C-alpha cells in the first residue's frame, strides 16, 4: 500500500474538507482490504493446488492398495479351494485306511488256519473251560 505523508493528508483535508478526508480514508481502507483479499485468494489458490496434488497422490495410493487387496483376495480364494481339495483327498485316504484296518481285523479274528487259534474246528479265541478230572488234578 502506498504510504501517505502527513503533508499529503493535510493538503487533501484542506482542499476537500472533512467529507473529502473521510472519503479518502474510506478509499485507502478499501484499497488495503482489496490487497488483503487478493493475497488471500493467492494463498487459497496455492493451498488448493497443493491439496489437489495431495488428493491425487492419495487416490493413486488408494487405487494401488485396492488392486493389491483384490489380488490377495484372489490368492486366498485359490488357497481355500486348494485346501478343500486336500481335505477331501485326506478324508478319502482316512476312509480307505479304516476299511483296510476293518478287513485286517476281520481276517485276524477269522483266521482258522493258525493251529494256536483253531480248537475243535470252532471259531473261538480261547478253549472253553470244562470241569472234570483232568482239570481237578492241577488244583
């Protein structure tokens, strides 16, 4: 803002009177306010430009993060499908093992070719206890 000397202010006041002096003060204050508003507009434009750049950077980072998240989701979905397949295979193996162990158990219990288990052509694991004189002697 232009600076005014006291002699200039007194010359304006003497030429135009008190009304002229008030109009001069009003004009100089308006000029000062316009300079402040212009500086404020420049500052606001600079801030908005900076914020626009920051927003663009934030949006770009957000887009990158979302793409990364989608890729992780796809990988996790694939992992879940693979795990389900492995679990199904494992269940089948356990089922086959149970069937094999059941067949093995039946074969062992029904083995009549072993002389230790075969007694009087009956399928039993131990001989029946029959009281009699041959068992009384051992007492």
